[in-house]
């Protein structure tokens, strides 16, 4: 059988010789300024089975990603391990395995850590609305033993499943009695919460204030928040005037009751 000898030399060529055949065939090898791979022949990514594809291993010129036309480049060789990525999904690392994804899920979901990985989940609590409502109507107060309106506000509840926090400040004039109760109602809700005053026995403006939370109330829309006062025994009132102004004391300006409503779910 004829033998084949491939021999190179410093000029970058080699000679292919068949022992029993006349003549020789000369093949040209790349010179020091050439490349070791074709820049036009498509590369199959599945043939890259080891090592890391870094810049030093790339041809010196003319090769770009468009020449990789088949196969899937695995993570260990610098790829994703996937041949398709769903639009709008979030990518997660997965060691040397193909990347994982997290789909958006339900509207208003957030990307949340469960301590191990990331998931799309509904927020545990979110603020729907924050609004301050005022009432500047001056009124005289009577001593009573049944729940009586002190001041009212109007708030538009936006969600049936939400809870409401009411932060109330009401300016009063002239202490009258501190032996009374004060609560709130919203829409058709039962009475809830309470407000407090500091009794001094002195004439002058002072605030009634407090914070109350309403949960489990599902009616939405514009409704009235009513602050009420009453005494369980002897008729009483927290003061003689609510929302005082200059008619009560020339040094006064019109004072305004306020409620800051925080609606959350």
C-alpha cells in the first residue's frame, strides 16, 4: 500500500507525496499572517464541546456571530443554553444549565425573592391612594348623651378589598368637658376608632386628634366620614365650637379640620 507523507517547512507549505506515484501535490498552509478557520464557512455551535470561547481563541478578523448558524451554544462555552427566549420574561442564572425564566404573571405583580429564587407574585401590601380632605365649617356644639356629629368629611373609596386609615385633626375652642366618648363612622359602617383631647379647663383653641383603621368594609365610591361625640351619662361636649375663627377670638384665623386618608390593600 502506498504511503502518504505530509511535511512542512518554514515557508508555510507542505508536500503531499505518494510513494509509488509520479509527481507530487503541494498544499499551502496558513502563513503567520493568515487565519486558522474560514470566515465564510458556517460554524456549527454543537461542535464546540469544551473550553471557554474567549477573545484569544477567535480568528483575528472577519468572523462575527452571524456565522454561527446551527446548534445551541451551551452556558459553559459562553452561551445561554437556549435557542429561544420568550418575550418579556426575566432571565435567571442556572449554573452551567440553560437559563431559567420568570414570566410577568398577573398585572401589578412584582419580582420577589422567596429566599431561594425569584418569582412573580402579588405584593403583600400596597398603597392605593393617599388623600387629605378638609372641613372648615364653624359650628357650635351642644352637650349630649347620644352620638352627635362633630364634623364630617367626604372620601371616595376606590377598591372593595382595601382598608382605610384615617388620621384626624379637629380644631376646637374652649374646653368644656373631657368625660365623653368620640368615634367615627364611614358610609354605612359600624362605629370604629376613637379620638382624644387634652382637657385643660382653659379657654382657647386646642385640637382633638387620633388615628383609626377601617377594615372589611367593601362598599366603594364617595361616602361620608363622620366624627361623633357623646357622653355615656351626664350630657357633655368636647368644646363649645368646632373650627373656630376670628368671631371666637380676634387673634384667630379660620381653623380647618383635616383627615388624611390612606387606602391600601
